[in-house]
């Protein structure tokens, strides 16, 4: 057993016993319920050793388990090996949910502990009901790991700066006006905003508080005639302070939000999204003050305005240029016998992107998985796993950037040598699904779940599938994953609308062999209007060629071949003028007509 992890869990159990807690649930989230969290809140990774961005640990007096989804099964198996922590694979038949597992093992009267800042109010209400039916008690202030993690990183202290309207396309005052219209329509006086990307979007505020996400650790309240931003005041630039003052935005200390919410006048009715607001915050508000409702910001920011759309078009050109230089370098190095590892190539991609105008940061850690590592959906190379890239197998590279112009996310799978017949068949089935989704015209009112099968159909016909969604929403110079728009099997009730930015990323993963994913960003645009109504369609934005060596042309119909050739011509037209002569020659070979 990993002695370090074992000692941590042993110390945690001692604190649990002292406080009368038999089970402790440790999530990945922060007080803002973010997908990606600042190091300060990575307590689940610290106590388990599992570093994936999704997963929940449970520690009892004599057992410990880690629940995560299919993206992280292989990574979790490797990182939990020898720790004494059991992996529970979510979504697999026979795997109990966390609540089921606890209820099956807990004695009547047992106490289950959570940190109420890390769970939504709705999640806590559900847990209270479930555990209550089994005679169990839920303790919501069990932040025990804070007592053990003595060298936990401090709260982020990056500079906060305003995003100029030339990039945002809409002023702070106009966004507040739209928000206030929603508040009034909801017969309320205020709106509580807790999600970091929603605060950033509403206040045209950016920072570097979370790796790969240009957001600030902050809360906000929008009132009928004013607003309050809760963050570390000294980090805001003078320009930002002037903008906030002009818009009647008061800047208050981060933790002060609890006092403000606790002291709300009885007459103030504040909209609280209990799916997005942590239990501790919600619990600090008098129930009579709360108007339950969804945050309007989620939907407002999902519809990109004309300036944002124009910026994204600029960003993908820069991204394509950077990738051309990086992939040409990789191919030449490997063919000449130079040693290039997965981490080397991730660093090269970063260097090439950082040389582009208005580059801010990567939009997530680059996934460069060679051979069997490509089958680990969210693989992240470490010093121990860092493989040398060769010519014999497939290389899956998922990467992206945040430019002031917009956020990018693109995946390509290549082979530097010669592919096998099966590799070509597998790749082509994935690509055919990608093309089918990219090419569809669909009626207004369509949900992403209704389109998901288009990307999976050729894999299904081969008895294959992939465990992740086909498409996620993408922010504008914000988080690479955003809602509510998506394309996946399970419907979340969201209609796709003009201006929504989404990924198109079917894949196939063969454990121990290789992984394949083809991802472009697509923008929902107007289609045609007929006697049957208004139709929408996707505009493919990302600009980088597919690996023609991996395409089994005999499996393509004429429409699919034309789509690839037209796409490759677009790639050439957009990025070749910005490349040096040698890279132009390299790209010309990659976009040849098939």
C-alpha cells in the first residue's frame, strides 16, 4: 500500500472518529462548484493521489472508495494502485452510487460528513432525504481535511483585469441591464451569481486564478440599481475600479458575501439557483428571501454575439497556424530519429501557440497520448508515463488555447508511419460520424441529444462506441467546457440556438492499443427556412487537416469525400498565407485531394 496515502487516510479517520463521523464524502469541487478548481481546493486529489478532474472519494472507518466516470477509468486504476482505495466505475452496470454504497454499509444512526461549501443546495437536500430514510444523519460542516492539509496552496492572487469591449462585444452596463430585466420578470429584487465563468462573463472580468480558465475567484449579487462583486479588492486594476464605479458596482471582500446574504432585508427577494449554489451559501440566506430559479447568465453567455463570433474566427486561424508549425516539427523530428516524448510535444504546441497574437493561456492541459495512452480519454503524461512518440502507432492530441479573441479546442489523431488496415477502418468510422454531424441541417427546437446518434452510427454498426459525450459547449475567452448546450445521449432539455459554440468530437478507444478522436469546434448558424419551418446548421470553425493516411477511402461515399476535400481547401486558404515556405509545402501535402 502507498504509505503516504495510507497515513493521510489514517489521520483523517482519527479526526472523523473524534467528531463522531463514520463516513466522509470528499468531492472534486470548490465553493463555486467548478469543474476545474484552483489548487487551494484540490483536497480530493491530495487525500487519494488521483489527479483526474472528476471524481468523488468516500472514506469510512475501515474502507475507502473513489467514484469516477469512463474518461478516467484507466488513469484512476494506475494512480490508485497500492493505495487501498477501491475504484468504483460510474455508469457500469452493478456499480453502486455513493449514496447506495453508504446506505448499504452504515449502521442506523451513523453520521455522514460533508463540507457544505463543496456541494450544491439541491445535492444536499437529496442526500438528506436519502440518508434520512435509512436512519442516517448528515453533518454539513465536516471540513476535516483542512485540519490535515497544513501546506495547502493559498487562495489565488492573480491580477484581475477588465475585458475590453472590442473583445467582449457587450458592455458591463448592458449585461447588467439584461440581467435586471430577468430579475424584474422573476418578481425578485436581486440575483446571486456563484459560478466563476458567469461572474467573469457578466462583469467582463478576467484573471488567472484557475489553471487554463481565465476567471477570478469571486461571487456577485446584482440588485435592481446596483451590484456587488465579492473578491480580493486589491487585485483589481485601476481601470477596472473605474469601470465598476461607473456601473455602480461595489467591490467587497470575498468572504463578506456570507454577512451580506445573512443580513438581507426581509423585503429583498433574491434569485438563487440551488443547482449551482453551494449549501453553505444557501443556508446563510433566510428561506423567505429566496426565489428559486435558474441563473439567466448560463443561457445568455452561451449565445455568442457578433463580436465574439468574429473573434473566434480569428482565434481558430491562429490555432491552425500554431498547430501546423508544431506538427511539422514533430513529424520531421521523429522521421530523423530524434527523441520526442509526449510532454515534449505538449510543450512545443504551447510554444507555437504562445507566439500568436493575443494569446493568454492554454484552455486545458494538452492531451498527447501515443499508442495505448491514446485510449485513456483524459490522459495526462507524467514523468513516469511519458512515452517516446514513434512511427508505429497512433498519436492522439487534444489541445486548445485561450486568446483574447476566443477559446479553442481541437483534437487530431495522426500516424507518422504506416497504419494498419484496422487502424484505418477504426479511424474512418470515427471520421464518418464527425462528418455526418457536421453536415446535418436540423429544425429549430432540436436538442443535442437528438443529433448524438449521427456521430455514433458507424461505430454502433461495428459493435463499438465511446463513453463520453459527442459535444460540449465552449466559452468565449472563458472555460473550454460550458453549458447548457451539448450533444450527448442523455437529454438536458436545451435547444440548440444560433450563436452557440459546441465541439464535434466522436472517438474510439481500444484499451492497451490506441485511441482515436476527431474534434472540431462548430457554431450553430442559420440554415434554410421552408414550409416546414426554420432550420439551423453547423459551421465548422477549427482549421487543421485530418490525417489522410488514416482514411480508408473505399469506406467513404461521394458526399463524404467532397466534405473532406472542401474542408481541406478551407484549411489551406485560411492558414497557408500565414506560414513560412517550408511549412506551406508540408501543409500542401496534408490537404491533397482524396
